[in-house]
């Protein structure tokens, strides 16, 4: 089909819809004006109708109501006419007609469109309701009047109802009898039994009777109604009875909503229609009883947001039925949709409502905004898949992860090249009109994300789009982004994660959130003044004065992407809102080193997302950057200060991003503190939020229960570990986490360290740690040492190391031994605190002299120290530095450290290796680039270990087995080989045997690698044999053994064959 | 191994003792100079942000003020030991003496960790420190300066408290103030220029034309940058600089054999001294491992980054062509390496002398503050040149006269000057 034409048609269609809506609104406005007489309203409708039809210039309308006809002057009947009946209580009382005075091209119904049919029906229905409302109102008013004067009865009403709406009368009678029963009236109970299913204890229904309950005929019930009201009249005052009737009739008008909501088959379209109707009724003064209102809320929450009881328990308190009206107007869904919004959207919507309500009590919460958002419901993706016959892609999650890898680019390609169903296109187009030409972010809002406690964050894509140019370009860009986010469900990372978490079979649907990007245009860029994430629980405390509940904010200039992810080469500003004056970085050196150096922005010209050097941006646009004087500090040699509001030349001088002005001179910290406090209190759970600030307002972008990366969840503390297997315990300043499978312990003995008498040796200890950091398996060793690691100034206070000398450890432990009568302060890793945070290296302080603490010095001092073996140059320091190879000293066991901040407890003990969540070295790498994931090198290392373990040294003449290169250095990817060095001392025949044996391994591992990763490598094992002579001369690969940097790592040989043989 | 732990003060005393032997100082002089002349220990009560009062330990050590008011930094350190402070105060005495500026040596501080303190609490500590010792410090008694974990901001709080108590403006009480509030111009340049002035004088002695020489630098901070600037003005060729790469967590050496372009490199350097590796490569620089700065075939090596950089292990990689090593950093050469360098007859300009430009500029700041007068940068740098040149010549002459290496000469001459002043004053 011609693309231009279809677009033209689309735009034409949309214009029509807009006209129709406009018409409907005008009419509803007329109807809500209860002071106008019916005649005027009718004339108003007649005039409002023509502009809503396709050909207004030839369009006329008339209303026939009872005996009156309302029509404009010069109205003439023509053959091109459509009509709709006006009914009240099933009785036709008139009709509304629209006709064209001249012939027009034929459409769905003569010259009329099918939408126009719907419109005229809606108008007729609305009008009918209005008339009914008016009638009842006048009856009531008349009644009240009579009552006052003559004290006559409400019987008149019953009579009226009996004639106009007998069903309503029965419903009201039922309510009255129930009410009377609850008030404890015996007579009423009797009536109730006759009336219908009664819920008293004596009820037949509850006696598990086998007889079907005898329903009564309508006429019986009607006469019973009068009895009921007689009884009521005897016990209640006139006023009471009248008020009840009034209330119930009113409430009954919301019955349509009950019907729609009770029916699980109602589509979103129907719900939306019902809500719309409710919205208008509410404006006309519809009041609901509290239980009914709440049941509506819950039903809507379940249908649109989440069926998690935890969620609706909170949400029902804050989200009102009418709030959905606004929401549903910004929802895009397929015809007959049963979808939901998804976790992210629901969470944000709820948070917004909570804050809105709380703002009445707490002024600092006023003006907290959320960006304009449109939603595609969760079944949109299935609709998209069905529309394009892509059903087979759903099977993707059951495929081998290697295949998922291989096929993912294809999935993305197919999705991006598949058209969207017209109703979605139409919705997106409306959304774009409503947004205008502002940058947007397309975010996933998965149903999996609202499961409490599951951190599914960042697994699916979020895409920024510039949304610039013609409508056509913008629509194309938007659909492209939605398709790409859809495709990300089938990416290897989420699929792998779901397999890991046992969520493979969970029915995954993904909603989409299309959000206006908060920010300002600065030159050719668009970005918020600043953004960040905040946690109500602080898991990375840099001072013992900061408590967990003081919270944590990670702030960055520009888009918040840099705050969400841990970065390897940049740092966000960290603030604990409960203790904003205690900064993670205090000296000028630290402030500079750990300040943000880059900013994420949207380039409106190239329409791309970019990371810029912030200093370059400032030079170009410093003065246009909103709030810049609150974000920067001026650096003048040894002095750092806030810039003056005027006269600061951002083109000259040195600036550091510190957020000093924001923190100390604006209410920002108080604001975020209150938000965290309110939301975590209402959620009854710690929460985390994402936010952005455009320099004027605070925007909440996301809110959810605080999630923990897998490795920083609170770990359960086992209580049954025998003391001799416990290495240490701790009870102060504990954070959360699990550090499993530690193979090496590096322990700097505090006593021995303090006894070192010469400066060079003190320095050397730091250097040894630096070398061990390179040699030991990455993230599988821990560092334990006295006082303050990385201490500058006085070296005696702690081992002098730089961050690069410890950056491969999985944990940094500081030991505070009691000295005479005081225990020294520990550093909390402050010297490289932010590096530790970004790399997720855990920190733990130990106080061995505290009561009830285990500190197993016997283990640390008496286990075999391998330092002299691996760094012979530093053998003289082996009194001070112990390096314990746990598995080889303890029959394959490893060290595990479990930390639990809630209980303020931590324990390290010996145990078998576990598959329980392993420490991920770098979260960001894992999500962005699967090839850098931990799994490749870990798997390769295990392969090498098992080859070594199964190698018969006597049979093959092997003396040693080493692994080096990417496998040892933890950098291996899916296509890396495994570099192995074998110290061979056998005969030529043995050599041949050995190589044949290894070839077998090679073939099988290469194949396994292929099925795991989809990458085909012919020789996974890269074997190098070296002889005694090579080692003596340190020729070729032999130099790798015992090399100071990047040394080959020895593996235990033959352990799987005969444990007794391995005596090292 | 006897279980005696490393004590920096004892190490400093031993070094002094050897020099005292050489100078045949009498017992009284030894006793006087082995220990600080005065020490103050005091408590500083501080009302913390939470309303509770906490007591901090503060101190000030004045090692010797025979040649003029004590001069030395104030450190904020959580586990400061008095012996470290004593050693550092003694070092300051020698440093001012070798630079021939009329000041003595001191050091002080407060036991605290700024990471556990708010700005307001730090201000209260600074003011509290001054209140406790106001009678024993001042422009003509003892002049503090910034040090570990203290900055210009701390100095301003202290100055303000001091001036409030004494009731008049005395900006000479403290140095390290920002320009515009009693600070001196030329501070940024002073240390680096100072290093290069001594190199220039050393070249003169060796009869080498600067324009025929080449040099390699470790570090690209303020010291190295300004040293390079002056060296290039002298006509020398800088072949290599090394610096830390924050992203890669390692250091790299950037080499261009025909000579680096300082402005070009600065344009691709972040404000914190890191050179952009990719851009440097694009500009035609060879990127070598960080240690390569030391192995270059040049005439002059300038370690201007960290301590303990030239060690037993790498000193043998120093090219045979190297004639001068100028220690821009503090303690960049280990004792073992030092011996080897002496054997190789490489002319070493020791840190005590080479980086004395910094303390000299602090002295200039104090002089300007005391007379409430402000020098232009040229004037500061001109005076710096005069001071550094004469300091170098004195040390060098002294070395030749007494057949000492430069390091020993610098140390001995400074002890000699201080001993002389004590004697002249009739103290010993």
C-alpha cells in the first residue's frame, strides 16, 4: 500500500475522532449543568451535534422527546438520516436524529461512519440518563416538600419506582432488609429469609442443603418490598428511610461499573468506557459507599496494575476510582485487551498518589511531579507478535542460551522491521501529539518487575529518543524504539537471568512506558540539571556516624543513567540524606578524584544519546546550564568554593561537580529525605527511587521496593558453625552481602606489622599486596589487615596501598585490635571508598577484642603460608603476610562470608564451594556486554581445574599444571581459549599419550562451549608443554611460572584420582 | 628480629646524630636539636552538630626557631602519633635552613578524621585549635600552613579566629591562603620552577648547554608541568612524561622523541593531571608502560610524583646518558638506589633542595602579608629565582669543599646553619 496515502488516511481518521470527542464533551457539559431547563438542553444538543459529524456544513440534528420536537430553524427531513432511541428504564421516550441535507459519499451506514453511529448512541444514552436523574430528583424534592408539610410517606417513591424501575425497587428493598437485619431487628430476619439468600447462621444456604434454593417470582418480591418498608417505617424515622433510599438509588447508578469490573472478561476498552462514564457521573455528584468505592479501587488496581496482594493493600488506600479516568486516557492497548501497566508504571503511579496525598500534611512534598507518561499495556507485545505472525519467537526462552545469543540480532532485526497493529499506531500517534517535540524515553514495564524482592532492573532495555522532526519521522523513531524494547525480552541476558532465577515459565508480558524526558534544551543538547537514584536504606556507609536508615543518594549532572549504573571510570556524588554534612569525600584531592567527569545528554541535532566530558560542555554552554552554580564548585589551587551567582566565567578556571550549593543552600536534601521517609513508611519496606530535576521541579521517575543486587542481599547467618571452622565473626557496622567461594586469604598480621622496624619493609608490605592482587584469582580472595588500608600520612596506621593494588579483591577487611586502653578508628575504606562502591568490593571492619567475637588467629597463623612459594623475593615478610590457599590446605573447601545488616552480624567460615550467587565483579559490564560476563572465565577455570584434577601424573609424566592468560585473569569471553602450561618430565611415549588424552578433553570442551555460547572454537585448549630445562632457563612460556606479574597459576593435579597423593 | 616497631622520629634523630658527628657539634647543641624546643598538647572541646560535646586532641610542635618563626603545616589525621609530628617538624627546620629563608621548623595537628566530621564541626575544630594556642603562635612566632587533610578553607577559619582574638588584621599568621585573601601569586609555579632553577644551575656547573639536553619526567601535576615549562624556555627537549591513568588504574609514559609539546599535552589533560591516552596516541605519542620514564636515553630525570619510585630493582635501568636526577617529589629515591646513583656519579639534586621552591613561596606569602603588600607574579618568581639559585650554589659549593654528595651536603649545611644560629644566640 502507498505509505503516504495510508498516513493521510490515518491523519484524516484522527481528525474525525477529535471532532467526535469534542462534540461529546460539549454535550456532557450541557448535561452536567443541572440548572438548565430540559428545553434549553435539547436545543443545545441539537446545535452541538453537527460539528461532530464528518460534513458539518450539511448536517442537522433534531431531538424528539415525549411530545416535543427540538430542531433548528429550517430543518428538513432527508433520506440521509440516522437515529438513536432515547430510553429510560427500558421505555423508549424519544429519539435523536442526524441528517445530511445533501448527498455525501457512502460510508459505513449510508453516508455515516461507524464511529458516528457509536457517537449518536452515546449521546442518546447520556441524554436518557440525564432525564432519569432529573425525574428522580424532582420526585425526591417533591417528596421532601410534601413530607415537611403533611408528613406523608415515602410510599409515593415506592409507587413511582414500582412503575418506572421495578428492578431498582427490588434492589433497594434487599438493601433495606439487609440493613434492618444488621441493626438486629428480628422481624427483618424473617423477611430476609423470604426475600433471598440470607447470610444468617440459620440460613438454609449454609447448611449444605442439597435442595436447590427456591427463587421467588418478581411479583412476590415486589409485594414483599412493601412489607419490608412497612417494617422499616415502624423502626426508622421518615428522614432515615428517605435518606437510605436516596443513597441507594444514587449508588445504584454505578452498577454498570460493578458489572464491568466483576466480569473478568471485560476488555480494557469496556473498562475505559465505564470509567469515563463514572467520571462524568461523579462530576454530577455520584457518591459511593466506602466499601463499594474500595471494592472498585481494588478491582481496578487488579485489572490495570497488579494482582499482588501486597501492592493492592497499599494502593487501595491512595488510588481513587477517579484517578483511573485520567490514567486510562493515556493508555494504548489492543482491541479486546486484558493487559496491565506493568511493575514500573504501577509503582510510579502509586508513589505519585501517595505523595500527592501526603503533600497536604507536609509542604515540602508539594510540587513533586512525575513526567507526562503514556503507557502501552502488557499484552501489546503479544498483539504485536500475533499481528506479525511471530509466535515462534516466544519459544526463544526455552532454547539453549547459546542459540539465544546467536539469534538475538535476528530477533531485533525482525521486530524492528515488523509493522505495529493500527490501533497501536493510532495510540502512539495520539501520544506524540500530546507530547509534542520533546525527547522521550521508552522504558520497559515488565510484569516480572513488580514481584516483591526480585531485582529485575536493568535487564530490559530503556531507550532514549530525541523525538525531533516531522510527525512521520517521530512516529517511525518511536515505533522503532518500542520494537527494540520488545525484542529485549528475548535477549540472552534476560533469558539467562530468568533461567537462573527459575522464572522461565512465568508468563512474561511487558508493558511500555513512554515518558517525557525531564530537562532543558541547552544549545544542541537536552538534559535535566541533575538526576539520580536514592535508597531509603544505606548499604554503603562511609562513617560510623551514618546509620543505615540515613539513606543514600547517588547524584549526577544530566541524565540519570550514570547514577543508576555503577561506573568503572566515573563517580556519582554520594550523600546520606539523614547526615548530609558527613561527606564521603572531604579532602580536596578526594573531592576532585571522585567527582563526576562526564554527563549523559541527548543530542537534538544528531538525535542520539551521548556521554560528554562535562568540562567541555561547561566551556561551551556553562552559562545556559540551569542551576549550574548549585552543582559546581570553583577550584582554586588549595581552595574550593561555591561560585557566585553572577560574574562566574565558566569558560575559564577549574570547576568540580560537587552539588555543594544544591545540598547546602536548597531544600533538595530535605525534600528527598521526606520522599524516602514517606514512601518507605507507606510501603512498609525500604524503597528506592529514580528522579530528575529540571532546575525548577523535582520529578519522580521510578519507585519500587528497595532491591538488592544478588550479592548484596542480606545473607542468612547460620548458627550451627562450629568454632574451629569459623574464621571470624563481626557485630559492628555490618552491611549486607554474601561473598562465596573465597579460595585465598591474604592476612597482614596486625601485631607483626606494628613490629616492623624499618620503613622500607613497611612499604614493601603494600607492594606485596599489590602483586598478590595481580596473581591471585580475581574476586576470589580477601584482604585482611590492620587499621586503615591505603592510609596516607602515617604508614604505621595501615598498609600503604593504592586502589589499583587491591582492585581485584572481593573483600577488604580492616582489623581494629585494642591498643592499651583504646580501639583505633577504622577508615571504612574512605581512601578509596567510592572505588569500592563502584566495583562492588565489600568492606567489613573487625573488632577481635569485642566480647563474644570469634577471631580465629590459630587458623590464620598456622595454616600453610604460600607467600614464599609465589613471591620468593618477599619470603622475608612471610611472618607479616600470610597467604592461605584454602582449598589446597583444607581438602577443597573454601571460605564463605555472610553478612546481614538487619541482624548486625557477619560470619566467615569454611565450607564446600557453592553455586549460590557469586559475587559479580561489575554489574554494569554484565548487563551491557554479555561477553564480559563472569561466567566465561569461571567456567573455563573450572574446566582447567577438573582437567588437572583428573590428570594421572605418574602415567603421563607430569610434574605441574598451570593456567594463565584470560582464564586466570578473569577476562575470558565466549571465544577465548584456555591457556594451559604443563610441566612435563616424561618420555616421548608419555608425551604422545598425554596429548591424545588432552585432545579428548579439547574436543568435548569445545563442543560444550559451543552449546553454551554459540561460539565455535576448534581448539579451546591451548596447551604448552615445558620442561625442567625451560624452567631453569626461564625460556618461552616457562617464564610465566612465578612471574611477578601475570604469573601462571598452579592448579592441584590428580586430586580427583587419589586424594592421598596430593601432599603439598 | 627485635620487636621494636618503626619510629619515624627515631629515624630522623639517627640521621641527625650522624650529621652532628660530622659537624662535631657539642652535646648541648645535640641535645637541643635532637628534640623539639617546645611542644604543646591540648584538648579542643567541640559542640558537634547533634548537640553533644566531643573532645579532640590537638598539638603543635616547634622544633627550632633560632633562625626565625617556626613554620610548618597542620594535619588532620585520625591516628596521628606525636613522633611522626616531631620528625616532620625537624624536617621543616632543615628545609627552611637549606633554602636560606629566615624561618624555623614546626608541625601540628588535630587527631580527627574529617570523613566523620561535617564542615561546621571542622570549622569548630580549627577555631578551637587557635583558641588553645593563640598565645604561642603568630606572624613572628609560629606560622601554620595547610597539610594532610587540611586546605585553604581551614587556614581561613584559623586566621579569622586568630584575628578576632588579637583584635587586628594579621594575615601573616598563616600561609596557604587563597589569592585575593592574603595568598601569593606564583604558588602554583613555585615548586616546579624551583626544581628547574636548580637543574639550570647544575647544568652550568657541569658545563652543559640546556638547549643540548633532553629530559624525562615522572608525573604531570603542578610540579612537573611548571618544571617542563621553564625547562623548555631554557631550550631543553622533554622526551617523555608519565602519569597515572585513572580509567586503566595504571600509569603510562608518553614519549615523543623529537620532544613533547606541553600546550598540546595540557589540552588533552583533565584538570586533575591525567592525560587522555587515546588522544595522545592520535597526536603521535608513543604510549609506554609507566616505568618507561626512567629508562629513557636522556640527560635529566625528574621524578615529580610519588615517593619510593627509584628503587634497587629499577635503578639499573637508568640510562648511561643520565647526568642529573632532580627530585621534584619528596623521597622518590630509596636508600639502596641512592647508593647506586652515587656510584654512577650521577648528579643528584636532593628533594630537600630541589623542591624548596614551595616553602620559599610560602615565606614570600608571609612577607607580603606582614607588610600588607601584594607582589605581581613576576616579582615573586624573580625573587624565587634569586633564592633558589643562591641556595643551590651554597649547597653545591659546600659539597665540593667537603667532598660530600649533594644529598649529604644539603642536609649538613642546613644543620650547620641552625646550629650556628643557636650558638650565635648564645643558647648553646
